[in-house]
C-alpha cells in the first residue's frame, strides 16, 4: 500500500464519519425523524441512498466470482435475490406501501389485519422476521468485509493469548470497520445514513468508472478473447449449461459441474417461480421498505424506486466487469492450476486484483469506493432493524408512554445489540456464498407466501399470516442448521443428501410448508373484520381477489372503482425486467469489447425506457395524493 492510497482511504473514512455525526443533530426530534428522516428528504437523495445501500462489497465479491466463472449468463444468478423485485416495487408496490403513512413494515401489517389478537400475532411475527433478517445481513457483511480488507491492507491485526489465536486479522479488520460505521449510524439515524450514502455513492461511481477505464485501456480484445470462449459471451442458454471454457482451462468447467447449476434451465425456472412470488410479496421489512416509507408522498415513492433502478446497475457492473477482465488476463493460469478450486476461492478475486494489479491512486479511490459500498449497505440495515425492536415491540408492549429522548436512546442500544448478534452469527458462516444462498432462498422462502397472499386475497387473515411466516421461519432455520452441520453428517444418509441440495431448489419445500401454514391459519380462524378490510382496500387499492370487500364499498359509494391495472402492471414488470437486464449487459459487453452486443443492449435500453415513459411514468404523474 502506497502512502497516497492509505491517505485517500483515511480521508474517506474521516469524511464519512464526520458527515454522519455532523448531520445527526437533525435526528433528535423523535422516532419519525430518527428512522424516517421526518419524511422530509428529497426522493432523489433517497434513491441515491437506496442504490448505495444495495452496492455492497460482499455481493460485489460474489458477483465478480460468478461472472468470471459463468460468463455473461451469470447476470441471471442475480435473480436469486431476485433483483427485479425492485421493478415490482417501482411499478406498483411503492405506491401501495406509501399510502399507509406508517413507520415500519410490521406497523403497516396492522393496517391490513387490524389490532385484535390475530393482528397482533401477525405484527409480532413480521417484526421478528425483520430482526432475524437484519442479523443475517450483518453476518453477511461481516464475512465479506473481513475477507476483502485482510488481503488488501498490510498490517497483521491477529490477537494472540500465548500460542492461542483469539482473533484472526480478518475478524479484527471487520470489527474495526463495523465499529466505525455503527457509531455514525446509531448517532444520526436516517439523516446520517442518507447523507453519508449519497457521498458514498458518488465515490463508488468514480471508482467504477476508473476501474472500467483502466481495464479498457490496458487490456486488449486479443488478450481477453484468448481466455474466454464465444459461449462465455453468449447470453442465451438451453436446458443444460454448455461448456463455458476451452479444454486448456478444464478446472473451471469441472467447478461448474460441481456447483449444482449444470441444469441451468431448471435453475432459471426455479428463480422465475420464486422471483414472481417474492417480488409481488414486496420488499422485506428492511432498509428498502424504510426508504419507501421515508418519501414525502405516494408519487415520490414511485419516483424514488424507479430512480434506484436507473442509477444502480451500470456503475456497479462497470466496476465488476473491469475487475473480471483484469482477473481473466492475469489470474486465469494460476487459478486453472488449482485442481481443488472452489467457489469460495473465486470470492477472493476482487481483493487479489486490487492488491496486485491496480496502480497507485486508483487503488486508493477503489478501496475507498469499496469501503463506501460496505459502509452504506451495513448502515442501511443497522438503521432499519432496530426500528422494529423499538417501535413494534418495546414501545407497543413494554413502554407505550415515554419521551422522544428515551426512545432514541433505546434505539441506539438496540442498534448495538443487533450488530453484536450479527457479528456473532458471522463467526459461524463458512463463506459469503453460504450466507447469500441462505438469505435469498431459505429465509426469504419463509417470507414469500404470507406476504404474497396479504395483497391479493381478502379472506387471508392475521392468524394465516402468523402461521405462514412461522412455518417458513422454522423450515428456513432448520435448513441453516443443517447446512452448518453437514460436515458432521454420515455420507449417504438422508440428511447428508438433503444438506448437499442447493438452497434455491429447497425453495418449493419451504414455500409449500409456508402456504400450508397460511391456509390452515386462515380457515381455522375468523376472517378479519370487514371495517378493517374496507379501510385497507379503499386506501391501498391493490388488485386481486377482493370482490366481497369491493361490493360493500361500491354499495356505500357508487363512484368507488376497483384497481383494474393488473395486466398493465405485469406488462410493465416484464418490460422493466428487460430494461434492468439491459443495464447489466451493456457495461459487460462494452468492457469485453463485444461491440455489436453492446449496441444491441443499448438499443434495448433506449426502447424499453421510451415504452416505460408512456406506460409507467405518465401514469405515476397522474396519481392523486
């Protein structure tokens, strides 16, 4: 590390922490200011903040690994999350969610199921889910930042007690960076998070452009094409994954065969199946939902969500593809010689490239950008999770009357508690990939069924929601425990075979148990009170199976009309997924010098943007508050 690079990183850290602490005075008025910024923050700042929060270093490390190994088709691995849930939020869910005028996702649930025992049960279970998922994501960030920083920074921070290692250097770096980020996040709440994330986004843009430019100028298409094959650059696929690498790089083909995605058609089918239900279910109760609830109006919630999609993917994939090109040219022979190569090894591509092949100055800016990516994603979760502890559990059930200063202090204590539990969980994670798959497939699998039904079916009630979420959480937790203990299982046993199945293929099992819990809970208990349903339906206006509620509202007010936009919304979502995909493929094809495909991706982007102007943006402009 050159002194110039170290100076850039130190200056960035001081700037972020200083801005966060300086602006924190705005968060002292009450919980609404602390968690939602008083609903006064401009929608484009919230959009930049939201995009910055999604630009995390763990996810970036993982995406670099899968793009390197699987080629252009790897962008579909992002559907595991699924990334196009942001498209569904943009097209209609942001409007539905923002009409509630509440602080958290679990508080929002009360507007759907009421405040009786069933409503309270649904309220508690979604708050518990929010807290568990926040802890899971903090573990995910902890695992990623430690691996990344240890390879980059030269100092050994290993802590010893005699001959015993108390704390590895990897863990020490992770704890130090998490501590600094937690300080300004806890002090300033949403105001500090958004202010620092806007600055961090700008740094990440500069880093992405510099790395893409460096890779583009210093590596020729001859060098790149001597490594990759036409199939590596092919976005289309069949039922089976075709051979991606030439015979001289057989190690990579072997790794693809062992990772569980060889039947690529089945994998994509499963991600589409899961993705539709997960996307209609809406954003999980985390930072993304907090951004929607923080906007000034319903219209601005839609603008913010659309802007998030627009500003996220091109700069992120400029950075990812730039690093992959440098890795392809410089590291491929070394990696190919490693016959025991694993997916976890590919997670280290980014820090290796940064450490060995990035020039002075650019390295410092890139490291500052990647630290910004970590800090923005981490701070977003640290701000979102404690809102559920304080507003939905502590304030509601333990101390309903107290001063704003008291609630903010409890929020700060809760933040440290959540971070501590996430770090503790991170100590037991074997890789970023294991946490990624558990969060995206198992944990979210337990969330999807109940939250899909809550929008579309009037008869679905609070007990159905509670038991559906509970069943899903139990199965997801068992899956995590099974995955963590697979080394102790007897080879050939049922549990061992089950532990070897990729988490995405277990989604239907988790989804099925959750649906069963939803249906039994619903039909073995009374429907939600009609007045609650009428209030929810007339306010939020979802489409779906709401006929009994609609008939009552129509009888009371002949001018009341149901939402008939289902097919328009689904068409916009399909166009939006293509629009989003073009923003991922455009920088990839451009950096690897496949100009005909880059031009095709640009044309698709421009055409879908023009269509969405008429089918989505013009419709949003007509929304009446």
